[in-house]
């Protein structure tokens, strides 16, 4: 089979190997005619083998060249080959000529439940982030946790995010955790679920160990073959309360940390985010608790010795510049973290403060800060910034063997990006184009674990109309209940 001009360029998917398009073959045609305006359910094309043909492929493998006119072959949830003129007779074929294929974006820290409180933190005394989310979070039940996860997943997929890290700190009962997990499982996204205490949990009260042990023991119910993974959202050894640092009792932080480390699970902890929490990384280092299995969230005011300790230990850092700037934490030390060789991920953190799940916005700010703080236009290239949003982000979650780059053996988490939008013209270096100009409407296909979850504007698994109605009704009720 060749990649010859058979179908118009605006027809992305075709399946009939004799090139006779049937109605089903045109499911993800861009600018579909009325006859092809399908419901999300009808557009849910399910196959376990795809051949994405004729694309420009940005693999995000370190040092790899950009591949022109290449095919990506996906089978049984994995990438099996990337090359020219791949023969795969049984595969459903996607015509990606004129498009860019790259790994899906990787979010590394997101309190998914706060997505249901999007834009409600308005920088006023009454509705500052901590006051508002504290007040409304108490009103959440398991249903709200699930709905928030679905809304977050829908927005993530729309923006080309294929992995999220749900840092779940509103687990008010075992059912709250299961609610959030049900949303993630049903959404099709790849996710790390970090089990954390609520923000109102007293610091002398450990995590619900028995519930966590049950969840871990029965993880097969949630994992979907590894798509969902489990970790601990740890409070660390120094917590912040009312703008002052509080020492978490030894027995509590040890018990919580043991839940993860006894099971070989990853740990994520907010540290050095505000003035009150400065010195947290230093304390973790003194206690010899840092390690490759630990992700530090924010690290905004980490000092030189703390950055050196992070580098020595192999711990990663998750940055969320939009929320860090907006909530007044400060300016993340991107240049110093980079100089030290620390693995960095980018994060949405909370739509209550930052709005849309636009990870490219975070990457643009990270690049801007890296260059501004180094007073050097060349300090961070667009490709470096995109690596933080893909390969490095996956590494910061310990998922670099699975996601974050395109190579045979990796899970098929990828996006197909059109290049004909006005904001993408004229064509430039693909990484630069994507970082600066890509919008959700330009993302033609989002595939997670070998399943297409977005095709030409339609979410295939999530019923957008039902989700919208549910979100509006639930958010109105939350506001009413909270007075
Ligand atoms: Zn956070």
C-alpha cells in the first residue's frame, strides 16, 4: 500500500483498503459535511490496531531527528514500529499527511476535584483559593469527585493531555477516593492517583492506612492493565497552616511515608511553596528522605543547598507557574533547577486558579522564566520546553518507560496535530509551532493507551452534552448549599 493521494487531505481516517470510502471510513474527517455529523457515540471508532501514515513525527526521544513522511504503527495498546511505508494490512489507517504526530502531554500535579470549582478563586478575601476550596470542598460527595474527574479528563483530552497526576486531597471517605477513581477509569486517560489527606485533616492524624491498604490490594479493579497507577500524596514533615509552619509529628509522617515505601509506590509532596514552608526540602534532606521515588511540588523558594540536595537524591520537581504566580507563592527557580540537572514536570495544579487545562501555557511560562532568570534568550529552547511537557514530565512520575515519548514498546499515548490553522502559518520548526501556537481545535486525534479519545473536536468516550448539564446543575447546587 502506498501513501499516494487517494482521499482529500481533510479526510484523516480511512479504512477501506481498496480506497472506497464508506460512511464509517470518514469518521474523523476534518470539516465533515452534514451527512457526517455524527454523535459522539457513533464516532467512537474502536480498533486495537492503527497505522498513522505519512506524518511528521516528533518522537521527543533525546537527540532524535524529526521524522518526515513516517508511519506510526500501533497494536494492542503499544507502539510497535515507526518507519516509512510500514505494511500492516489489518490496521485501521489514519491519513496524517500534513500533520504532526507527537507524544501526548503529561501533567504532573493536578488536584482534579478542584476542576469543578474552575475560576471560582477570584483573588478576593472571601474567595481566595484556600478559603473557597476549603469551604466548597466540604460539600463534595463521591458523585462530585467523579464528576470533577470527568470534567478534568474531558478538558485534558481536549488540550492534548494524555496523562494526569491526580493529587487527591479531598478524600473525606473511602467512597470519595473511589468516586475520583471511577471518573479516571471511565475517562480513558492515563493517570497517577496520589492518595492524600484532606486539607482539614489534623496534622497529628495519619492517613487512612486501612483504606489505602484495601485500595492497593484490590488495585486490579482500577488499573486497567497499568493505565491507572497508585501513589501517596504525602504531607511531608512540615505542613503549612494559617501562614505558619507546623511540624508534622514524627509518628504521623513516618506512618504515611511507610504506606508508599513498603509497597514500592511513588511519593509526591508539596514543599517550599510559600515563605511559611521554606526549608522543607532541607529538612527532608537532613532526615535522608529524598529519593528518586519522590516528586517535590512547587519548590518555589528552594535555596541553593536544597536544589543541590534534590539533584543528589534524584528527586523530581513539578512546577505550576500559573498558579504559583497567581496565588502569590513566588517565581519558580527554573534556571537553577535546570542548571542542577533536576527532572522537571509541568502541572495544571488547580483550574480554580488557572482556568483551562492548558499545559502548553505552563510550558511557555516555564520557558519564559528560564530565559528571563538566566538573562539568556537561548537558555531554554522550545524543544526543551516541550520535553518538560512530555518526556521529562513522564520521568518525574516514574512513567518514562511507558509514556512521554514515541518509540517501539511504549504505550500508544499520542496526539495528531493539524498544521493548516491560520495561527500555525507559515510552517516553522514543529516544536516551536506547537509550543507557541497550538490550540485545542488543531488537535485532530488524541490517543491514550491505543484508544482514540478525541477525533476532530469530538470526545469519543465522554458524552459532552451530558457532562455539561451535570456540571452546571451540580455547581449551582454546591453554590446554593454553601450559601
Ligand atoms: Zn498542589
